[in-house]
C-alpha cells in the first residue's frame, strides 16, 4: 500500500511540491527527489553533521528529519550559498584559508558556519569550535576552518 503525503517546501528560494512517503528522510528528498547532492549523507545518525541544512533559519540534520516534517518550511542547502565563479564570502574564506581537504564534511561545515555567523557574536575561537562541535572532519584538524570563520566574524553580509 502506497500512502504518500503532499508537501510543499521552499528550497533555496524555490517552492517545491511533491508527494512523498512519510518515511522519506529530508536528506533523501533533497538528494534524490530534487537532485541537490550537496547535502552529504555520512553517519545517518545525526552525529557527523555532513547533512546539515538550515530549516527556517536553524541548523538541522537532514538525516534525522523526515521530508513531511519540513512541509511548509524554508530550507537552505549548500547550493544556496554560491556557485563556481560566484562563491559567497564564507566559501571564499574557506578557499582562502585552506579550510577543506577531502571536502566531504564541507557542505555541513558551511551550513553550520552560516547559522553561527548569522546568530552568534563568536567572540573567541573557542566559541567557533563549540559551534562546530557537532560537525566531524577527519582531514583538517579544524584549525583552518576556525580561521576561515574567524575572518568573517562581524563582517556585514558574511553569512548571507
């Protein structure tokens, strides 16, 4: 028996309507239904942060949320930040400070950092590290990621 639910979400400024199974995860909806593959799926337990997106302006783990829970919400994915040749300030800062290596965690880091820069003063590097504590990176040691975010603290439009 196929019981689907109709949902309407605004993803990166575009209204998307779809009939989805109630058990479909938001990460799978974004990746497989909408083709937005920037949202990575790592642990599938909400521990690694690779699937972090913003839901109504707040960080959320797309692997822990059902698509039906996002009905009526605004979702921002890493694709909303910029494009090749038109990176936003945070992406530029990650590039300039060598804040990525393999890149798997980068989308989740960028979305978490966007949330942090929008909401918190981030007065110290420890504040940034605390804010990133739910995002795992096996390559960088976080130092360059912290520097990339630090470079934007207090700059207008940094986390657009």
